[in-house]
C-alpha cells in the first residue's frame, strides 16, 4: 500500500507539459511497425543513393534510421506507460 502511495506522489510531482501530452496522444496511435518500416526504407534509400554515386545524400538518408528506431522506442514507451497516469 505504501508503494502505491509513493508511486502516486511521484506521478503527481512529475507531470508532462502542455506540448508533450498531445505529441504522446498522437504518437500512441501509430503502429509500432511504422518506425521499423521507415528505418528499413531509409537504409534501402541510402544503399540506392550510394550505388548511384551520391555519397553525401546516401550518408544523410542513412542517418535517419537510428532516429526512426529511437522514435519507435518512444512510441512503445508511450503505449505501455502512457502519459500522466493519473490524468
């Protein structure tokens, strides 16, 4: 019981701001596969650009993959933990 009260007190102290809440609500609606497909697409796009001899463009597009994967992790966290559990 004291653990639950402690978690509730922590949640009240650490609430999300006005910008994070709408972003989390929108992000939680996206399927997790979306971010995997985007990462894979950026890798394939980078490979294609590299084969076409556009090295700088290939590096630029290839660097999107980790960003998409990180957004996928954020998406999963939002789906499993939600924002401001008490609101």
